[in-house]
C-alpha cells in the first residue's frame, strides 16, 4: 500500500514538473564532456566528467535519464547500452533502448527515484556501438534529466514531445500545443526546418502526428504558422513544387505529397501538415490532410497525436536540462598514391574526416612509420604498399601504393624499311616494359598507333615515323626514327597469247635486265610453251621490288572444211569443228563470222575458213549452177541464149529441154552449153519450157521450167 501511494505521489510530481516546473523550483542542470573518435565495431563510451547540479537540496533524484542519438542515427545499426561491468556492479539500475527513437532510458529496476549521483555513474557507463564494418559520419547524443520522455536536439537546444491523442484535429492540436510548457519553455506545434530536426522529431518520434505547417491562408503556399517561424513560407506548389528561403527544406512524402486531395469527406481539400504513419512512405516524411484528418476507417491517415516543440520563443528561460556529446566516425576520405620512374623516394598522401593519419608497413599490426597527412617513403627500388589509418582505428587502415616504374628499353630491328611502290608498310619494334607509341615527328603529341607493330597509311613517297616506349608514363628516351623508303616496282602488263594447236609459242617477260622466276621454274626472260594455260613470271628489279606478270595462253584449233552445201545461190560452208574464233569467206573476199553466203554467182568458187589469229586457213573449191528463169532470143545481143553457167565444169552433165507437151526440143552438155530457142533451126514460139538437169550418172536430177520470151 505504501509503495502504491509513493508511485501516485511521483506521478503527481512529474505532472506538476512537466506543466509548470519553472514556477515551483529552479530545474537542475547537467553538463558532460565527450567529443571523441569512434572506431568501427567497438564499444565506446559517449560521455565523461558528467555533472548534475541542483539548487534545491530536496531535488536530488529523478525517475529516469534519457540518452538519445540526436543526429546521425542509423536504425538497425546504432545502439546505446550500459557497459557490462556497470550492469554487474549495479543490479538496481537497468536500461531500455528504444530502436525507433534511438533513445536509451536508464531507470530503477524497482521503479523508484534514483539519486543524481548514481545517474552520473550510469551515464558515464553508457556505450555506443555500430554493427557496420564501415560506418560513416558522426553521432550527437543528448543526455536529458528533465521530467518526461522528451527528445533534445543539441544543435538548436530545442525539445520535442510526442503527445498521443486519437482523432485530434489540427486546430485542436495547435491550441493544445500552444498552452503546454516545459520548465518554462513555451510549446507550439513543431516546425521542422532542417533534416536533423525532421529526423529526431519525425522519424525517431514514438508516433506520427500533426506539425505546424499549413496552406489554408493561400492554397499551395505552405507556411509555418506556429512557433518562432510563424508566417515563414517553406514550400510553394503541390507534388512538383519547391522549397523556399530561408530554410530551403521540406520533407514531403514524394512523389505523392502534397496533393490537396478532395473527396466527399474533404470537399475543401487538404491544408495541414502531418507526419506520415510508419506504414506510409519513408519514416518521418510529411503529407497534407484536412483539419480533421481522414476518417477512422482510413487507418494510416486518421490522426493519432501531435508533435510539440519547446524552445526559441521570446522570453523562454535558458535551460541546461540536457547535455550533448558526440562521436565522430573517422574515415580516410581520400588517398593519393605516387609513382616515379626508376628508383627513389615518393610522397604518399591521405586525408581523414577526423583524427590524424598514421602510416604503417603492414595491413594489420606492423611498424608505425610516421604520423602525418603527407608521408615520404624511404628509398625504394620496387613497388611497395604502405597503409594509412586514422588515429588508433586499425579497422580504417587503407593501402596506398608507391609505384616504381622501370624505364623501358626500345628495340627496333630495322630503322630503314623498304616499300615497293605505292602501298602500306608495317613497322616493328619491341620493349621489355610498357607499350610502344608511334608518332609522325619527334615532338608530335598525337599518337598514330600503339603496339609492337604499326601499319602506315598508303604511301607514295619516303616517310619517317618515330617510336617511343612508355611504361606508366616513363619514356624510353629520345624517339627513334624509322625511315620508309619507297622504291618503284617493275611496270608490267598482263597479256593473252594464242597457241596454235600442235605448235609452240614464246612467252616474254617484257622487261630486260631483271631477275625472273616463271611459274614453270624457268629464270630466263623468255620461255617457250606448247600447252595452253595461265603462266606467271615474277620480275624483280635491282631495288629488290617484284611485280608479277600474268600471261594467259589460249590454244586455237586449225580450221578444216568438212563439206559445202550449195542450194541454188545460197552456200553454207561447214567446218569439221565449229569455233567462235573462225572466219569464213568465198573466194577469199570479205571474211565474215557467219558461214552462210547468199546470192553466190554461178560458176567455180573457193571456200575459205581461217582462224582469226592466223592459226591456219582451210580452202576448198565448189561450183554454183544457176539455172536462168527466162531468156529472150531476139538477136539484140542481150540474153539471146538460155545457158547454165558452170556446166562446163561437169563433163558428164546433160540438160534435156521439152515443150509443154513433153516433146524433146534440145539437149545441152559441156560441149553444147546453151540453146538459141530454135528447133531444127526454126524459131519456137514464146512459151514455158521444161528441163531435166543431170550432173552425172548417179541418177540425181534437177527439174524445172523457164520462159522463152519474144
């Protein structure tokens, strides 16, 4: 019963202290030292020389002390705890770390008040730990001894309190925040003007709630309407808006907020700023809501409380209810390795976010060589690695390399390279280290090519290129020139040579005083061949430049006449083997490609076939017998006799002439080759007469008729 009564008294005292503490007694003060280095994955105390002072001798204890990671908090990595030795020696004191708020509460296991002297020991036993192997940044800590579970931001000296009140409107929250006091500090709906403030009062707050921003006065012009920042614009526009002076900060739950959404529950839109529920967006971000918030069934957007900020108002007392310390997590933020050509010393550099740089000769342990940002190595003859670390944090140690580059040696087997005729040339070089660069001059900075081989563009005249070996910036020295000397090549023209069948022909290289190598293996200027085919000869001049000449040998058949077909005045000459390189003629006049001749006169003729390249000519005689169609025996000396020209070439030939009744009129032969149109010396009348022509006794006849005209 006495314990229960004591608890009631404590609660009443706390309520009195929270609302009007400064009007009763002077609040206590706390100071602490602590601005140390944190080495990764170590447990490091956050405070030393803690002093808690109080003017009222009756105020020598309190129920709890709160230590919060006020800035830089990384949820899931950072923790605060009492060290193990203190816990073992003080079983009556316990602690609880609130992961959401990043806050450690130290209090009595029995729920009783704890003397300040005991809390001092406990505060000095608090350790910080980060689980990451490579944490970064810094952490500030607030150590608060005031009544209530408030958060303290050392940067601005303000306190932040989350007040849970389900369904509270923004208007009511603004009013209630304005009447709250904390040890004489005037409360107001929080105005969050920087990232650390938004983190502490928002993301690390025990709940979501209203803050002091509104665009109710002018749509889409958001202002802080509470506290010392009242009337200050911080955002213009909706989701695509922008932060404004003087803070240039807002923490809307982008890309969706603020959106001034309207529906039947909020016909006038959304004009008041609210920290989002943990289930919505990023922790601590803001969205706009109507004054009453969304209905209760819209769980994540129905109000559950508000954030009160204390500090910065006119007439506020100066409190020292909280002390602040910090830990800096040192990092080597940059290193500068060094290199040189050939042996010697180098200067390595490193910079750190905090602390001093120490240099070692091993990645762990090893010998301390120097403590300085800029370290000059001993004389080195090979590439060597050194290690920089911050202060005593071996886990921050980084390798920094001092590189010794060997000066390369350039070897060029031929500094004069011949080039035969117009074309490209490939130059070669080698080096023991690095690469080879090729240049157009001894001072040109443009690299034409890199590598042990360089192929020039097409050259028509003598040209010089320059080679240099480079090993990580270390040059082999003066560039070595390589001269390309352009020599003329033998000028050759390919040929085609005709070889008459069953004969031989001579092939000639066409250039004198050269070296020759034929595809037959011969080395003379001329060779004799008797076979068709493709022959080549490599012709090399005194400058040792070679050109290849190609001679194509085409074999031609010698023409032979198989037979001659005479059909009245049309003659066809048939070769034994037809070739497209044969030409034909009658009587050796006007050779033509066709073997057909028209309107050949009667008489003895000679047929010719010749190969166009003069590989022989075939000759054969033939006779054309032309039977006249009519004659006019009127003694005018023109066409007075009917005669078949050429008949005299056929001694056994005969022609019998009949009238239309079949009466034999006359007989012609080689001795009597013509008829004068008489029968027994009497002139016959004009009429058609018939003939039968027999060339020999073979029985072959030619029949026809002709006209006698008078």
